[in-house]
């Protein structure tokens, strides 16, 4: 008898030739991955083009006033974005000042100090905080936190008033709705995000490096500083950047507690305004140049977010090069 070997069968004792199938699969995967990556860039480009097109009337007619003025009076046709940009940056910085040290401390406690039976409840609480809607934080801030924290602001302002610089930063407040209150609420909102990402980054530190540090006689803090921090710099920067992006783009919570007063002042206890908050509050009743100005604020926020991400990427790349000794 003679055996006929087809194109899909291999002779007895030989492996089938799958080189063609593998090459086809690799090419297909590369194409799908490339299209997926390009789709992200395409979506970003479409968002930028469409929003800029809608905001173009205000950019083309009153660009100087829009970018360099702090006067916002729709009834008078004046649309200055500077006060909103200032409010967004100030509240975001306040949020980072409180959230970053606390998040890193919690992450270190979970990964390096806490016993196994305590880690899971803490992680579960952090996960629950991360999914709480922002409006809940905003309502809690305005209904529960605003009044008692206003009294606290009075005491702080009275104690710091004789000190030249601090007296201006923490002057007598008008109410509990202020830059500082908005920053505190934003800090509470971004702590779970930064903590979760930082904890995952800390967990990637090789055990051999930790044991080597202990073997050289390092204390726990020295081991964390030499092994954990040096290995996780890039990831921590990425986590902080993601938290900053959340803080800059937060709308409802900031709108409820910031005070809705567009002004540029050094007093952190004074009421203010932010770009997402004014867009949420005024977009429904706007039209014409007013609507174009609000969309222009969205374009400015989009640009600021891109700048923050590019800066963080540059910091991470520089840290990696230093680690490699380049």
C-alpha cells in the first residue's frame, strides 16, 4: 500500500511545518496592536480638533483676553480663563501635598509592615473608596465638613496672622467653601488611586535585593530607601501623575466645595473656582461666545493634562537613565 501525504499532514515521525502559520499569526498580531495604538492617537486628535473647532470663535476674537484675563462676566461679554486655571492648579497641588505622602505611607505599610491578616481588609477599604462616586464626596464636604472646618480655618488664621507669608496664605476665611477645602476633598478622592498603584509597584521589588540589603546590615528603613524606592521611582511618578490627572479633571466634588468665586488670591482659605466646575455649572445655560469660552476652558484643561503627562514621562525616563548609569 502507498500512503498519500496531503498538504496539511506530515509523514509519520515528523513534526508538521507550522512556520507559515506562526508568521501569519505574528503579522496579524502586530497589525492589530498597531491599529489599537493608532486608534488611541486618532481619538485624542479627534477630541482636540472637535473641541478646538467649537472654541475657535473665542480663540480667534478674544484670545488675549481669554488667556490672560481673570474677569469672567458672561453678561458683559468678558471671558477670562486665568482665574479658573489658577483655581485648578492650586486645588490640585493642595491635593497632592496631602495625598502623596499619605498614599506612599499606606503602600509601604501594606507591603512591608502589615501582617498578612491585616493587608486584605486595608486593600478592600481602599478599593471601596476608589469606586465611591465623586458627588458623594462633594455632598459630604458641603454638608458635613464645611461648617466645622470653617471654624478650624478661623483658629488657624488667628494663630498664623502675625507671620508675614503664612498670614497671607491662610488669611481669615469667608466660609468653609474654599481652595483648601476643595484640595482636601480631592486628596481623599485620589489617595486610593495613588495607593493602589504604588502598592503594586512596591510589590515588584525583587526579594533578592531586599535580602541583600538586610544581609549588609541595613535596617528596614535603609532597605526601603535603597531597594524599594530606587526600584520604584518610575512607577511612583506614574501613580502620582494619574492622581494629579484625576484631581485636575474632577468636576462635581470641586464644584460643590470650592466656593464658585473666580479670583486669583494667595489666600488658600478664600473661595475660588476651577475649570471643570465652571463648565459643569454654566454649560447648560450657555450659548454663543459663552459656550465657546466654556469649551475653550476644556481645551486648556486638555492641554494642561497633556503637559503634565509629558513632564511625568520625562521624569521617569530621566530616572531610568540615572539608574542605568547612562
